[in-house]
């Protein structure tokens, strides 16, 4: 895992953000740098995460189709979900880029933003999250579904301890 690299990760994000703004200029979207590479003391496996938020499920589907037409590879999406995950077809400045397209104001979107806020405000949670994620990566590197479920369970546990969700 790489230590925090604001120069490299920030440049890779900006380059991909410019591409996304061009490809998605006909859509109303917000594009943000998220995940371990976006906060101080985060660690990454040479991957920069980008969140594209849209207003509705139909916009999500249209954005996914548009990105696929530009060579982005869809790796996770089920009809009716409020999130999809795509991989950028090439490395940018030596970094891979993962894009999550999410419907704005969905429960998942709100929980993810709350967790990012927690990480930015609590240094000890960053260390705990990095350690947990490193352990998951070692154990479940070939089982994405288990890795994802356990990571989501960890995030939900942290949120339940710090926030009250209706």
C-alpha cells in the first residue's frame, strides 16, 4: 500500500475529472475525489477513486452507457441499483482510476459522504480503516463480493457509532 501522495493522486484525479466533464457535458453531474487517496494519511493500492453523482436512476443508466461508449469498463451494476462502478480503460500517471456513479441523496450516497466526513475529522479512524482494509485485501483479494460486504459492514458500524440515521 502506498502512503498519502497528494501530488500524484491529485493530478490523476484532476486529469480524469477533465475527461469526465467533457464526456458528460450533456448531463447534470457532480464529480468528486473520494476514498483513501482523497484524505490525509490515507493509503492506496495505486488506485484513485472518483464519485460521479447524478439526480436519478435514469440519469445513472444514461451516464453508465455514455462512459461505456468511451471505453470505460463496467464492473458492478444491477438494474435499479443506485450505484454502479466502472474502471478507467488506461492508467493515469501510473495510477488506476475507479469511478462510482451514484444517485444523489440516496441512502447509500448519504452514508458514504458521512463516512468520508468521519475519516477527515478523526485521525484514529483513518488508521483503523486502513488497517482493516489492508487485512481484507490480503484475505479476500479474489472474492470481491465478500470483500465489499465486509467493508460495507465496517463502514456501517462506524456510522452507527457516530451518527443516528432515520
